[in-house]
């Protein structure tokens, strides 16, 4: 069996196990009178199964997505140093900008032959 299929089945089982725990917690703590609704109705067990199943689908999908996205962090593509920090070019020089409002607008409006809309 391919590795990706094994990974998918593993994550689905983890997702449904999390759903079982989540559903048990909902029933145990009687969230929204769920215990009374489940055990006091003829169709309560069907409702409990549907809560488990649909939460299992969501948890399995999220579990698989997280696992797939984390796989990208395992590869080192040499764009950072050993500490995980991006490599910066040491030859860059900071540029000082003058932020006076009036001169900047005047300089922008005197561009000959350039048709920029005015703000």
C-alpha cells in the first residue's frame, strides 16, 4: 500500500478517535441537555451516531490537512541559516526618506509627461 494511503487511513482513525472523545465529553457533561435528548428519545442513538460521524469527518479532514501541511517543514531548501532565520544580504544600506507632506505632493505633480491620477 502506498505511503500516502497509509498516512490518510492513520489520520482518519485519529480523527474519528478524537470525535469519539469529543462526543463522549458532550454527553458526559450534558451540553445542551444532550444526554436527556439522546437517552429520552427513540431516535436518540441515531442522533448520537450522526454527531459522532459528522464530527469524525471534520476532525479527520483537519487532522489530515495539518499532517500534510507539516510535511513541508521537514525539507530543508537552504534558504535560511542553521537557526531558522532568513539570510539577509549584508551589503544593503538603509535609505533615509524625508516624509514632509507638502514637498512630496508638489514633486509628484511636476512629473512631466506622466499621467498619474491625483489622490
